[in-house]
C-alpha cells in the first residue's frame, strides 16, 4: 500500500521554521505544563506520557527549577512504520523561582504520565497581620460591623 500526503513536506517545513530548537524531527520539542497558585503554594503539572519514572529529575539550583526526563527510543525492529510521530530523547524545562519560594520544601510526584511539583511560598512571604502598639499597650486592629436599626 502506497500512501501519498501532499502536505507532509509542507508540514515538516512549517514545524522546522516555527520551532526554535534544531535537530531531527524525532527530538522532543516541548514539555506541556500548567502552573497555578493554590492558597500558600504553587502547583506545576507537566505532561510526560511514556516516560520511565526513574528518568524524571527535578532540581533547584540558584533560584532555577529544572525538570528533565528521558523517553527511550523504540526498537527499530519494525519492518514497516505506518506512523512514527512520538518523540523520544530528553525533555528539559527550566523556570526561575522568585525570592518568596521555600526551595527546601519543594516536592514532586509522578503518576499516570503526569509530573506534579508542589512549590510552597516561604513563610516570610505569606500575608500576615501586623500588631500595632499604642500607649504601651498592644492592640490588634479588627474590622467591625455597624448594626443599623
């Protein structure tokens, strides 16, 4: 069976022009991720399907969070590929952490092809109530409600 796709060369050329990385088309190009803030911590989730859990690495160095993972190449024993679109090789993503992050308490889990990194806000960066002293007494300012009749 012979397949003809007149747009495959155009698609390959477009992918090559629109991506900043060089290399073969079989090299991983990106690691899709989401980042959100929940209460007093950030949650980063990254899609890494088919990655060997032992190859996933999360490092923090000088305020930079680095995530790397490796997907092993498939066996070339196949007689004829009908589709060969999944990337293999090393994935890597780096993020700059702000000064308000507790880098010593960062944790990570990898489950069902999704890496979840929990990045806590440092205690010193959390909102807090300021005590006000007046005439030698400590006084805490609390909001009050006025009842209308």
